[in-house]
C-alpha cells in the first residue's frame, strides 16, 4: 500500500488537478512512486516514520519546483525597486539598551555545511581559526561569556546535517556542564535529483552520502518544528531567536537589535550591510510591488543582473543574520503555511552525471511575517569565511580574541580590513596549510594578491600593497623573516617597489 496518500492534496492549499496526465502531474506521480520505494527500504518502523516525514516535506518542495518550472514563473523586474523608508533602519538609529531581554532569547547557528569549496570533507564549523580554537569553540565561548556577564541563560542551538553531526558533537563535548546549554538537531536529508529524469538516483535509504544533501538554511524552520525544538523553546519562555551562519564570526548577540525588535513588535528582522565590489552576488531586501521581499541573485532575470549588482542602486546585501519571533514562527507554520522560494542548485557528480539540489533561503520567509524590517548594520557584523582568503584574514594578527569574539587589533591604523586575493594554488585547505608555514603578520597590510606556486616561510611581515606572482613552471619561496612592503615579487624573485 503506498505510503504517500494524495500528497499534493494534503500539502497544497491551492486547488490542483491530481495526476491528470499533464507533464507536471506525471513528474509528481513518478517522484511520489520513487519516494514511496525509498521509504520502504527503511527497516525499522520509527526510522521509517521519521524518513517519511522528511520525504513528504521534500515532495512539497519538488511539487513547487515542477509547477513553477512548467509555468515559467520568474521575477517581474518591473515590480522591483530598492527598499527604502520605514522598512530599513540604520543601526546607529537604534535605541540604547534598556531592560535586558536575554531571558527570552535563544541563539541558533546554521552548521550543516562541509566547506566543499575549500576542499573540506568534514564540518566547516570544526575548522580551527585561532589558538587551536574552532568556529564552534569561539561561538560557545561567546555565549558562555554572555551568560556569565549578563547573568542570563541564553541557550545555543546548532543545526547540523548528516554530513556534520559527528564532527560537531566531538567538538562541543568539552562544553558539557559549563555555562552554556548546547542543543544539536539535524536538518533534513533530501535526495539529489538527476537533472535529465528529475528523479532521485538513490536506490535505497542506505545509499552513500553522494545521493543526499542538506537543503540549505531555509530548512531551519521545518527542522526546528519537526525536531520539537521550537515547542521546547516556547515552553521555556523563549520568544526570540537569533540565527546566523556558523562561519560568520561577526554575528554576535546584539541587545540593541533585540530591544528594537521587541519595542516595534517586528516579527522578523534581517541584518543587511553595505555592498563592496566583492559582494555583487549577495541577495538583498527589495520593494516588490509595494511589499518587502528577499531577492536572491539566482531569481533575477539575466537581462537585469547588471542593474541588480550595481551597488549604487541596490546598496545593501543580506548577511544572513536573522531575528525571528518564535511565537509568530509557530503561527506561520501551523496556521498559515510557509512557502519559501525554491532554487535549483546544480552539481556534477564524480561519474559526470548532473544532479539538482532543491534548496530554499531562510531570508525568503520575511514575506510571511508582520512588521518585518531590515537593519543596516556595520560591516563588522559580517565576517564570514567562505574561502581560504577569508581564512587567512581571521587567522591573522588583524584580530585578537576576546572571550570568543574576534576584535580588531587596536594597533591597526585604519578600521578597514585588507583586501586579500589568494590564487588557485591556495583554493583548498590542504594547499593553504602547506603553503603557509606560519600566518604572516599583516596588521599594516592594505592589499595582498598571490598567484601561482608560492610558499611562505615563518616570521614574514607584509605591509602596504604586496603582489606576488609566480609564472607557470616557476616557484617562489618567501624566506623566513622576510619583510615585504609595497612590493611586486615576480617569477624570477626580483622585488619591485610599488
């Protein structure tokens, strides 16, 4: 007997013909059959029930993707304008902190990523940053210090994935019985879909990790509810949730934002910050036909992409630091339903096949909440590590540690970060670690570009603008104790003053 009984009727609020023979209905019927087969490969009843709930959630997402794909649904660019007015608040206009609301706050870090762009096979949040401390260590120490100094009990939630759960639990064991309560819960595990057939290539639930994926940070709402964590937080008197990515070390608890949220009764706040030349691909809040909406780059019509990426017109982008009213979240999930924008992320497998990962962005939930706002925050609240260039920055003497926080070194002359561009030879974490015997001193650095086969020794100092280029077939070794200030180092090791 099929486990999926009329999934479309059960989960879709709008009327829809059910398997009437259209290409849309045939695709959904075929997927339903495949998911039913996958569910039946789960041996134990409890595991089968949990997996069934995940697959039902996936089927809703898949149905929306197929429907929108067939309808050719896309953003009407004529309705898009930069967000302004009361929808955007400047951080420096927030009121000072009054009575503490920390007793009503919980903090969630999205920790499901592997850092594959950096060549990592384990949890990115378990990567060491400074003083042998990982992202997770720094996050836990931040909350621990907050609770100790403010006499509060802010809990830390870590949304893991099937890829990262083991690594994360190993790191956080040391914080048992300390002044921070850490809870982990897994986000969904969805099947990758073959691009040519639009069906999963997994033949059973026991298929290897390559057959599955965690569906992005937009899954946090469903996973919070399905795991029971949302109900538990509400029963403990928690009313607000601060969400950010685990690799953003600038995303610390800010009581001014929390107080503003409570005073204005805003149900959803997104932190945005000013664009730079390196932020052209970031999504942002827009005015869409008179309503506040979140727009990702992938949703912009190709002919309008240049305009969307123009920092003079769309001046801000999403930091993925979100503040959410938990009572409102429960209302939306239980009574109104949450429909997030679906994006198909294409991946190429080792055997050359192309698969799709259907994902959602957490920021697109803003349309479901009342009195939603954007807050234009300082750049210091956005310090992500997306590549090895970012990693060099956070590991350097530009920053010092203060109870888990990265604080800019007071000896740096300007309160701006240097531009660092490491070439392809530094793309993977293993290469990065091999090519830097020790992280250089860069407190007086303005710009660093490294291209080609370059190695750095110990006790190196970089100042001003430094460009190091090893041509193809050449290797450059920067010797121990070297000081480079406003220099161009070429393939034959000649040094030119800039």
